[in-house]
């Protein structure tokens, strides 16, 4: 989702998913190209929501730049280590158990949360407090516009939505040397069919949250704004967990069971091929973390 609030939520999971599930011959080029342009994309996604003045624009650019320096030097090595641990504990473990999958999922969420703690949007209350009335109106209008856009896109692809997701997951996994059998594809399909909400519910929860935050922004001159805005923004990484806790817990358990079934069903050749690609990815991230980012 290419917009101010909801764009921010997928960004780190997209990085993580790309890191974990990219494995074609030009993996290094794909990852480094995407990663090298991420700062520009994040700045663009901030700026498209309002006509920021020079001081505000400088804050956005400096905050994103600082975040990317931190992410490259600190979080990429964490991902690299996580991939190796997942390889050994889950992928190569023929006796994988529920506790191993729970560790894999929880550790992944912890890493994503660590990134969110540093993410510029979650530190932008001062920027928000300085917005003009016209800028707040711009943010509100763009939020409505983007919600309608992505709602329309979902409605257009509602039919066979889960089948398409199975195809997409299978295609991605095939690029990391994990060519799923028909039975394994069915495991994924069964898991997706058991989940509650997914894209549609996530979109609705995000939109309700964003509109509440905009109402708070409209009262940014009142006492207590800073604390209330900080509280609302802090909810952002876990909106479903906060506002739909039963659905979130249900989906967590469904995902855990699906992953357990899938990893238990892998044969030795699938495990070895997947493990080899994960090793290469871990090495690549380690190399990227130790490099200076490319200029421009």
C-alpha cells in the first residue's frame, strides 16, 4: 500500500519477506537495488500526503536517512543471524515441533518490532504538532483517497483471492529452491482458508485507526495532544492485535499450524535446497551491513 499511514506498516515486513523469500540468480542485485532505493521511497511516501515546508522536509529526509543507517548497520546483521538460526532449527530439522515454529514466528515479530521502534513515523509527533490546518486537511483527503483506491482494488480481486495467494507463495518459494508438491500447496491453501479477515479486515482496521489519529491532529493545539498522539502512533505496528485480538490470535495459531505441517512435510532434497539459499542470503546481508551505502 503506497500511502502515508498504511505504506509504513508493510515496509519492514516487505524487507523481511524479501530477505527470507528471495532466491533467484540475481538475488544480490534485486535486494541491493530495492534496499538502496528504500530511503527515497519512504521520503516520497511521507511527502505525498501534504505540502511540507522546507523545515518539515528536512526533518523527514534526515529522519529517514538516520533510520536507514541504523537499519543497515544494526538490523541487517540481526536478520542475517535469524536466517541461519531458522535454517538450523526449522528448515534442516526433520523433527521440527510446535515450539520451533513458535520461536520462528515470535523472533520474527520481535525483529520487526525493533525496526518499528526506530521508524521515523513512530517518532513524528513533533512534526505532526507543527502541521498547519491546510496540511492536516491534505493528509485527511489523501487518506480517504488511498483507502478508496485499495478498497476498490481488493473488490476487483476478491474472487479467487486465496487461490492467487497460494500461487504467489508457491512461486516465491520455488525461487528459493523450494518447489512445493501438490500436497504442500494444499497445506497452504487450507491454512489461508482458515484465517479470519486478512487484507480486507486489515484495511478497515487501519482506516479506522488513521481517521481517529486525524481527529486527534485536528486538536493538536489542545493540552494533552502530545501524549494522546504518541499513544495512538505507538499502536501502529500491532493494530490487528489491539483492535481485533481474537482474530489476531486465531490467525497466529492457524499460521503456526500451517507452517508446522509444511515444514514437517518437506523431504530431504527440499530442506537442503532451501537451506543452501538461506545460507547465501545470510552471507549477503552480512556483506551489505558492512558496506557503506551507495551515494545518491
